[in-house]
C-alpha cells in the first residue's frame, strides 16, 4: 500500500515552492495588474469593416495619448480595447460643448484612420464603483470562509475535534487562493494579464470546488474512523486517501479536459476566467489529498509541538546559591 501520509512534509514543501514565488511577486508593486473593474477605466469592443493589424491600432491609440491601452483580438475578429477612464464632454455655463467627449474623439480618429467601424459595446467604471467591487469581493470571500468553517465543523460534529476538519479545509482553500493569486501576479508582470470581475468569480468557484473535494476525502476518513479500520490515525487517513484517489483524479481530469477545450476554442473575454479554473482545479485536487488530509495527521500527532520541543535549547538548571 502506498504511504502518502508518510511523505506529507514533501507535499508541504512542494506547495511552498509554488506559493512563495507568487507571494514575492505580490510584494513587488503593482501586486496585481488590475482591470477596469478594479482600477477604473473604459472598455470598448470595436468591429472594423476593413482588415487592420493590431500593431497599427496600438500605434494610433498611442498617438491619441493612450499608450496604456490594452488591445486583444476576439474570436470573431473584433478588437477589445481597454484604456484609462475616457473623459466626458465639457460644457461652459451657456451649455456649449467646449471639449467633446474623449470617447467620440477616439472613435472619430479611428474611423478617419481605418475606415467605417462599429462600437459593439462600451463600459466605463468610476474609481468609486471600482473600490466598491473590491470591498464586496473581500467581504464575499470572508463570508464564504466563515460559512464553510461552520458547516464542516457541524457536519463532522460526531468525530473528536470536529473544528480541526473545518480549519484544515479552510487552510487548503487558502492554499488554492494563494496559488491562483500568486500566479496571476506573475502573469500580470510577465504576460500583462489583468484581473477583472470574472477573476473573482473564478476564485469563488474554485473555493467551492476545493472544499467539495476536501469533504469527499474527509467523509471517507469519517467512515473509516467509525468502522475502526485501524487504531492508527495515520493508517486510517492513508487508506481513506487511497480509496478516494481514483474518484478525485477522474473528476479533476474530466473538468480539466472541458476547461481546456473552452480555453482553446472559447472567446477571448472568458480566457482569464477559464485560466483561473484550470489552475484552481489542479491546485484544489492536490490540496484536498496532499494538504488538508495531511494537516489532520500533523494536528493529531502534535508534530508542530514536538518539532518545537526538539529545536528549543534545553534549559540549564540554575546553580544552587551558597
């Protein structure tokens, strides 16, 4: 029988090697490359009648004072353009337009340069709305974490120390979130990938997937503890992992193949969302088996306390006075 539990610290080391580079990247400003939903800005999808090159479109936007513009070609051949917030029109006291809206200026310049075009969609987010989205996203993740902790503690209430199962599930969930956020921090610096509202949706989806996969393993541990398959908690956990490994791998691979097809053939607007799910499914499957379950064994054996006792220098007995 394979001994997964006996190699638990190697799994923790592997997780650390994945997470630490992401944390370092998060400490280097900007931590994440924020989309307009979080940093404010404007986004428009433009369709040109003539065939144009992305480089030419980028050069024209730079000429208009938007060197920061991010341009992506959609699956339909249109262009998704993200810029800083476009200024509205300015009127004087008499109501006369002094400065036209910057959106109209951009559209006119692009039309003059590349010919007829159609603006398929236009969105603009103010700094106030962006701050509200960030705040709501943080609240949503915090509430989800508390709810998951309480539910798992209640579901495993008949086992000794049910709170441990909830805490270990939350740790695995945080592991997956750190993997995703850390990698997207690196992707933002290297590949110029932004995070948007779909990123938050993807992270919340992965939280649910990770917890579900963790509960599957925990549920088998509960069954084997109830049956008394072994007096050793390590043996019980190891057997539970082996019994659920096939199901976890089958579920994960099925989801991965579906997501990979969506990433390759889906529209550009969902690429980042699918990328979050791809990373999260791999991380979630790994953390459920090799982190959450192993943490239960560490907690049960008091490995951390034993380690502290070994590394703590022994106290030298004080010499008697006199």
